[in-house]
C-alpha cells in the first residue's frame, strides 16, 4: 500500500524512438522509423529510501510507415498520445528498473505520393502493450535511460472479400515494437536527491 505522505518526483523526458513493425501480412514497409518524442510524468516513492516506486506518464505518440506499390508511394501517419502506468525498484543507488502497461490513442492520416487521400475503414485508433525501462541518474536531476514497449493491438483489421463475394476470415496486421534512448530531467523533486 502506498503512503499518503509519499515522496514525489516530476520529470520530463526527451527521447529518440525507433519503431520496428511485425506481422506485416501482405504489406511491405520500411523496416524502421525514427521519431523524437517528449514525456511528462511523476514517480511516487513509498519511503524516502527510494527502493520501490510507482508512477505514470504521458507521451506524444507517432508512428509513420511507407510502402511502394506500382510506382506510387503510400504513407501512413499515426499521431496521438500514449499513457504508461508502471512500478519500479532501485536495486543500486541511482539505477532504476521499471515495468508496466502502456496505452495509446491516435488518429490516422493516409497519403499517396504526398497528397492526402480518403482513409478506408480498418485502421485502429488505439493500442496497448507492455513496457520496460531502465535509467541511471548521472547527476541528481539528470538521467539517461533505455526503454522498450511491445504493442499488441494490430493497427489494421479488416475482413477481405473472396473471388465469389464471400467474406474471408478477418485479417489483423501491423504490430509494433518501440525502443527509446532518453534523457530525463527532474523538474520537481520532494526527495532532494
């Protein structure tokens, strides 16, 4: 049970994000997309020794992938917000290990040769996953870290129609794994450490 008088730290992250796509089905995408993102979050410590903590954060969310087909370039842009709830420990001084759940809500934009096109049904507007991260405080207010999130909800889901007009089994494609290298700056720290 968390203390009602727990100690808190508020932080901002700036991260370079690398996304890899899995389960692409009939699609062929650029295998890697890079993105820069910002996070704001809060960590609550049960005790001042800082061993166990819980927290939450919010991040701008972006995925972009492209595909070439019959001489045309198609680009899919997914932008929104993701939220993380996590728990963590400090096994050695200044080193944190965290694990938790992630949820993302986003809109989709579709372009053909740089021009926005009408988007068909099937693209999802949310995703969920498991996240893990570690970071180390270089100085009391600045940390460097790594994180990864395995997203589980396929971004595209639709029912194809067969040669004779019959409905075929639902197709669920495009899952993502994201990796982040981040710098964290504490903007508020009731623990003075």
